[in-house]
C-alpha cells in the first residue's frame, strides 16, 4: 500500500464522514453527493483514479 493509496483512503473517509454529518444536519442532497464521491475516491471501492 503506497502513500497515494493512504492519501485516497483518508480523503474518502473524510468525505464520507462529512456526508453523514450533512445528512444529520438535514442537507440531504449535499450529504448524498459527499458520500458517493467518497466511495468513488476510496481505494477500497471503485476508485476513479485507477
């Protein structure tokens, strides 16, 4: 696991957490967008960089 993978993992976690916080604050659309982008960026999911 390289440094780039670690960076993507951290970015994905931050995006998903921000999405969940947005959902709790009733910003539904923004929360869904952040969660989807977090799942697309993360190296464990479907990464858009590979």
